[in-house]
């Protein structure tokens, strides 16, 4: 049994397709996936519950895990379908200071990225409403009650069309996802197999162009 932990925001883009790949192509591999927010993932790492995890680089991982950058993902400002946001037209960071923001409260990694970037740039920051789940942030935004900030991987399936959302990349604002591996499991056959398949899967998603606003940080082979 190999235990892997993934953030909720990567469920549709990575977790589900990767699980499908393992189920179809690697019947000898028994995989258990834990999904959670970064704080919860770190707790699973500290307790030794998981063998590997994907987590934002801004989180502090236990010394029992090695870390390697996996990918950089630009963050998007998200509004309702009438907000006029376009994926091909980036907005400045300062725009976030003029909108009613709907974001999770601390210690959420996206909220922390937004707040820290805004304060460093000298812009006003105000989280108008704290919604602790991706789905609630997106639903309140869909109803025109404010704007949220998400990576493309968390909302690509909800963009465009009637009753959908609109989004635009935010200049110079992104998140780096790191791959963490339990040092005690580094040389296990199952670890090398699953980690190799996962990094290859991520690389193919980005190279195909279907994962917009993502850049691989894996060393070229």
C-alpha cells in the first residue's frame, strides 16, 4: 500500500486522472489517496501517515521528508460570468485591492499568498468573507457576491458559458507545488514507481497545453 496526499485544488487536474491511470495501467500497485488542505497534509506527514505528498512550497515540511519543486501555477482572479474577466488578459495585483474578496481564512495557502503579495506591494488587502471550502468560494462568486482567487487547476471546468465563471491571470502572483517524499521510503520499489508515474503524469499534462498557466519545475531529462 502506497499512501499519497494531495491538495483539494488539484483533484480534477491531477488526482482523479492519476488515480484512473494507476487503476487501469498498474494493477500491481495499491494506492491510497488522502485529500486535504495544506495544514492537514502537513499533519499527515508529521504523523507518518503518508509516504509522499504534494503541498505548497510555502508550508514547512517535517525533516523526515525530502522536497523537490514540481510545478509553478499562476493564480487567477475569478468573478461571475458578467465580470468581464478574460483568460488572455492579465490583471494587475492592485485590482485585488478594489474588489470584494471571498477567500478562505488563515492558514489557507492561497489567502496567505494573496495577502503577503498585496502587503509587500503596498496595496490595501481586505478579505470580505471567509469561506473555508473551494466550492463555497466559487458558488458565492458565481452569484455575483464578490471575487475569489484560485489556480486554474481548481476551476477550469467551471469557466465560460451560462451560469459559469470568468477568470483572468493575476500578474506576478502564483503558487509553487512541491513534491515531498518520506525519506524512509525513498528507495522502496513502490515509491520509485508511484513517484515516477506521478511526475511523468504532471509533465504530460503541462506539455500538452491542457493545463494552462502551469509551468513544470522538474529538471529536464
